[in-house]
C-alpha cells in the first residue's frame, strides 16, 4: 500500500519570532533579520495566494493634471527645523527623528508640537517612555502649553489609533516608535516585527487622514538607527539629531527627504529653558578676545549648505613621558596626526615630535571635512612657536602629504560668511574665484607659503636633531 502524500495543510511551516519571516523548512539563521535560533515551527505551510484585479481607489491621471497643492508644506513654527524639512511638514508625511539618549529629541518635538497646534490644526503628543505628568513638567519648563495640544501616555498601538479617531489631529508626535507594540504581533516592544507593524500602521493612518507624523527613533551604540532598515525606507523623511551632551550646540541633519534637499542643517542651542533655533550660530564656535593668542586659528566649515566660522585651538608642552600625548576634541585624531607629520617633514618644525600636543575646537563643533586642515596646521605651528597668528585671519584649505594646499568646495560661500562676521584676511588655495570686496585674500600653494603668515621672528625653527638641511 502506497504511503499517503502529505498535503500542504499537513506539512509544518516555520516562522521567525523576531521579524515574522516564514518558510517551509527549518533554518538555523533567519535570512531576513540574520538572527540565530529564532525560526520555530508554528503550523501548516502558508497557502499560495494570488491577487486578482480589483477596483481602483482613484483613476490614473496625466501627471500634469495632478493637484500638487495637497503636498504644500505647513510651517512648524520652528524655523531651523523648517529649514531642514524643506519649508515645513507636508500633510501625510512621516518623519523619523533619531538621536542618542539625552540629546534633546523629546524637548525639541514637544516645542514643535506646541507651536504647531492651532485652532484649525490640533496636535497629539503620545509618549511611551514617560508619564503624562512628566511631560507636563517639561512643557511648563519650556513654555510649551497650548489648548490645542493633546497629551496621552500609551504603549499599545490600538490605543494610539483610538486616540487618533477621538482627537483627529493634524500632527502626531510619537515618542518613541520602539516603545509601542501591537497585541496582534508576537515579540517584545522594539523588536523588528513590532517596529515594522507599528510604523506600517501609523504610516497608513497618516496617508489616509492627511496627518503629519513625527516619530522618535532610538539609535544603537554605533550611532545607527535602531530597528529594521525597512523603517528608514518606509518613512518620508529621516533626520539625525546630533550633539555633545556636555555642549549647548545641537544639529539636526537631513539624511533622507522626499520633499526637499538633504544637505541642509538646522542649528539649535539647548539651555535650561528649553531649546531654541540659532539663525547665526557662528558665535558659539568663537572666543572673543582683545588680542590674539598663540595656538589659535579660525576656519570656515560647511555644514550642508551652511557656512560656519569655527575656531581651532592647539597647545604644545614639554612631555614628561617617553611617548608624548596626542589628545583631540572635536577633531579627527588621524587628521591631526597627519598635519603633525606634514609640519615636521615639509614645514621643518622638528620640535613637535617630543612634545605633548592638545588640539580642540570651541563650542562642541566637530570638524571632519578636509577644508579645516590648513587651520589645524597653522594652529599647531603657532603653538609650537608660541606666537599668535594675525588678528582677523581665517584659513581654508586641504593639506596633502606633499605639503600642497588643495582646493575645497564652496570657497566663495566661506569667504562671504567670514567677511560678514568682520574678518579681513584669509588664506585660501590658489584660484579661489570672486572674493568679497574689501577682504584681503592670500593664495597659498603649499605649507611654506602658509607658514609665512606667522611673524618673521618665529619662523626660524630649532635645528633638526638628525642633522638634515632645513
């Protein structure tokens, strides 16, 4: 008697408990989320489904006849955030704001929620990490009280959707997407399956209601957005909230934006009364002093399209240990080490190798672009010779290993910003283009030309210990 063949209903199937991926056979590692030991048997094999043609919700139109006014952005009341968003929040748009713990995400979005709430546009703020009373205390501190701002503390997705039906908001703020869970999906809040379900449900609700949604997202220890990568693909805008917890400066940087450019940066200042936008943040990165100090040099960095004047400081002291210290803050250690090597080999400054060297920026700004190389090198040379650079001088340029000063992008925008702030002299690579009227611009081809900016009496360096010719 022939053995009976198992039907599809009798055959077991397997599902990943983390992301919900299903398969007809067991695997030790889930191909979808790469998790080990999460594939378990849960029932019959999934039936093969086919989708037949159905009714369309709206007829297809020539693109020229589509009404684009429905995608008009509405300002949030926070100018720096509107700058990054491309003018404001578009109805139906879903924005993901991610950042490290304590950087100020909740403070910023609570301020946005209060300012965006009006008679015609209600705002619903849902918190899953704090109680309603805790959020109210913060709202009192930052003066974010509005009669049209509604507050709810929920961690259940069905309850959040019920609040949407009751309040009918134009803006939803959810803090955070990792704390809300759906009872219909297995897994703990913050898991891949839960984050995917919660985000998908809120995105559908936003598109159907024409409601803007701001989602707060956690980050991993590496700084990446926590959760499945699909979350970043589903939302319309991804913003990164950056800043040192011990500094006042905060930056909102666009990573993805379907409604605007991704090279805009919003600057904020965090203080006891809340968080405020900085239309002109360069003052945070400078130290005002009557006379120049050795070891300081100014540069102009580009954060997206925005030029910012920043100050680089360096200090060299005699080392008391065989291996001299190299300490940086706000600067890349590898770039500083490279500038030290260039100064010693190309600039013939031999005293740097045996001294402790400390380099930093002012105001917590991080300088990562190569355009700050020339300012770093001049600050180190000024500190080594203990002589200040001329007052009102800015240095812009990338320095190569051969000692050449290379061109960088946006030189004209950088010079215009420096001239606006009152700087009268600039060191730039060759062929800078049109320069501001009344500003003295010196073109430098290599480090030798750049070091001539130091007073003549300090350019005489100590003899090299290896006896090499200077």
